C-alpha cells in the first residue's frame, strides 16, 4: 500500500499545476507543446520559465526530501536513446500532445480526441515494452 | 506576473513528476510492462492528476476568461484523424523504448545525465522533423 502514496501525491501536484496554469494563464500544460513552443512560438518567455521550473522543481524535490535520484541506464545503446527521442518528438507533434497534454489536460476536459490518443500511446507503449523485453530479451 | 506564475507552475509540476517516480525510466518501463512483470505504482500518478484535473477543468473552461489572460488557448481541433492515431502510436513506441515522455525527460535534465540530454535533443529534432515532413496540421498561433 505504501508504495502508492508518493505516486498519488506526485500525481496530485501535477494535476494542481495543470489546473492552475489553465485557470491563470489559460494554457494547457502539455509539455511537448510547451517544449516546441519555447523554440518556435512567438510568445516564448513563459514557456522557458515553465521548463526551467520543471527542472528546478525536480532538483528541489530531491534536495528537500532526500528521495534518491533515479539511476541512469548506462547499458542502453546510444542509438536506442536517440531513436526513442526522435519518435517521442515526432509522435507528440504529429498527434498534438503527450502524456500531460492528452493524458491529463485533455482527459480532464473530457476530450474524446485525447481519450483516443491516450489509449493509442498507452497501447503502443505496452506493446513496445513487451516486444523489447520478452521477444528480443532485455536491452534496457 | 504571468511569467513568474509559469515558473511557479513549472516548479510544482516538476516536483510532482520527481516525487511520483515518473522521472525513473526503470519505473516507467516496469509500469508499461503490463504483459510481463507489471509494476502498477505509476497508475496512481495518472489517478492523482486526473482526480484534480477532472474535478476542476470542466468548471474552469466555462469561465469567460482565465484570471490573468485575455482568453483560453485550447486546442481547436476536434476530429479523430489519421494524424492523431499515427502520432500517438509513434509517441508510444518511443516512450516504451526508453521510458521517457516529454515532461519527465525535461525534468530529469536536473540529474545531469548525458543520456537524458541526448534524448531531449533527439526529441526536439523529432519535433522539427515533423514540421519539415509536413506531418502536422496545427499552427502555433501565439
């Protein structure tokens, strides 16, 4: 039971940040959209500050709580990490969102489009892990 | 004021991600390993976030305008088309290969791992590539 407490608390914080961003600035807290917007949109200022906050919030959380920093996957091939990154970037821009934009904000406003997107990326994520781990044997 | 609020929301979002376990690729891959040795913990992240989002968002979007901006910037697209499915599918494969979706990937830059930086650069490259290949319909309008 105990192992569910931190994920739930973390989820509540993520939800609160998303809802407050919408209530104050009227923006969807979709991180893929914010990342691309920070590079390509005319109104970049708030996006960069949000992303800096994302990194700083993570650092502060580990410093203040003493929760161990997750270990790095040093045994994964560079090509795999690069391919994963390109696919995430490509997919989130083509599909207009990621886990936060579709999964939390989109579902929160009862968007059928986001429900479909979330179901699709959850499904292909599960299939990918199954194929990599159980068909080819673990590479990560 | 608007900018500082964005920083504050980023801080809370990042704190939530790292507290929840989403910044651990091991944890995420364990969560996605439904057909193997499934680690269900991260379902509670989605649960907690959706609890807040589902209770407040439908009400907030009925407001005439947000508290500190002229209008809501919500996605206008409603259609469920091939791009949505294709994009979602590609994103899921990338997520399952390494264990990072965009939020945790950016947040994890705090750990200073070279692999995270490579992932983030590749992710931006993928986003740029989507535009170059004319695979997108949405426009950044502001």
